[in-house]
């Protein structure tokens, strides 16, 4: 009896249903819009001990470490152009604006306050990126009204953040590698595509000339405490085609 019930449930689960938008994937090119949210992060490599010149001309050794210690949710919006290459492969171009921020904490391991705690300074780094990702989308066979897929590509970005950041300043241009997965949902009047992707910077994102631009020399020890930094993003996107 149990075997018959399982067989009946399996057949029911595999039952064909009426397909919404049955020919939408046969078009050579189609367009859409996208909205979503992003989480921005950056991974630092700290320089370790450094020699600091004090106001009286003497020097001492200090160790300062920097960490992006909070996730701040941001907003993403853009457009999509999708070119059909074959039955299971598409080439996508999706210019997008990502609005977000990174929270940075600098800890001086060799300097303590009156209560004996390590001194800290923080920076809220707001970032607005224009990204121009070019991705390949690898889709499975459509079943009823859904179709899962994997995607991968490269994402050149332009950072529109102002140049007056406190301690850390990022370069204007960056290049990300991105991979992700999603699913095409065929609704009666349009196609909805939720997608989750992960982006890693392929180059050092830090502007190393920023320390020389700081008028307050006491801020430079925090800027110089970081050797390099590689940006990362997690992006949850909803495409409407």
C-alpha cells in the first residue's frame, strides 16, 4: 500500500501542467529590468607593525589592524539584455547600479585607553557602483513553469564614491568574477527570475595614494596599516522579463 501511494505521488509530481509563455525562450533577444539587494564586504591584508613619527619628531612602533566587521544591506537596480546562443545557453548584459556601504573598524593593538581597552576608530564607507556584467547563463530543461540555471561571468565596475573618504579610499575601477544560480519562473504575463550570485574582486581595490592626500597626518597611520584589499559582494536579484 505504501509503495502504491509513493508511486502515485511521484506520478502526480511529474504531471505536465499548462505552460505559461511557452515560446518566450525562443526569441533571439529579449530585455527586462531588475531590482534587488546587495551585501558589500572587503577583505584586507594588514601590514603589521609600522614605525610612526610623532609630533615631536620621535618614533615608535604601532600595530593597527583593519576589518570590515558589519554587513550592511544595499539596493540594486538595472536593466537586462539577453541573447539566446543555444537551447541551453544565453549571453547576458545587465548594467546595474549598486548602492551600499562597508563599515570598517581600525584597532590599535599597541595603544590603550584609560580603561585598558585597545583604541578603535571606525569608518562608514558608502559605495555606489555602476557595474557592467557580462555573463553566460547555463539553463536546464524547462519543466512545467520553472527552469533552474547556473551563471558565471566577469563584472567591470566603476566606483562613484567621492574622493574625501576618511581613512580608506577605493580605486575608481574594479573587476569582479561572479558566479551564481537562479530559476526562471514562468508566470501568466511575464517571467520572474530570482537569482543569487557571489562576486569577488580580481585586483587590489585600494587607492594607495590616498594617504598622501590626507591633511591630518595622524590619520595616515590607519591608512598605511592596510597593504591591500579585495572587495566582495553577495547580490540577490529579481529579473522581470
